[in-house]
C-alpha cells in the first residue's frame, strides 16, 4: 500500500513536519473511508474485529472537522490500524473472488 510505503521512510517526528505528506495521507484515508461505505453491511459483518464505524467515520472527520485532526492521529491510524484493515479487505476480496 502506498501510504504504508511512504510513511515507512519517516518517523512520527519527521511526519509531523511534512505537511504535504500529511495532507496526502489524509486524502488517502478519506478515499479508503469512502470506499468502505460501499461495502455491504453483511460483508463487513464477517470481519467484526475491524471498527468499521470508525473507518467509515474518519473520512467525515477529515473533511468536516479538520481542525480536530493532528499529525499524531494520522500517524497512529496508519501505523496501528491500517495494517489490520488492509488484511481484512484482502480477505474479503479473496472471499468474493472464490
């Protein structure tokens, strides 16, 4: 995933100083959030370990409550939450293809 790849070359401190990278990462999270809104509820119910409401909601926060978003939050989402989400989505896609 491009977001993970780009951020792997940074520390949280360097990310906090890279405003353009922050905005690009935020935009990527918005896209991911919006894409999950189009997944059927029955499908995402098969992955209850993912906080789908939060995944779907972060896009709204990034778009409409941007003043409440800081680089630490974005860093945490990418480092702590995105890998599990990526795995869950890959599993869902494999299930659809089979």
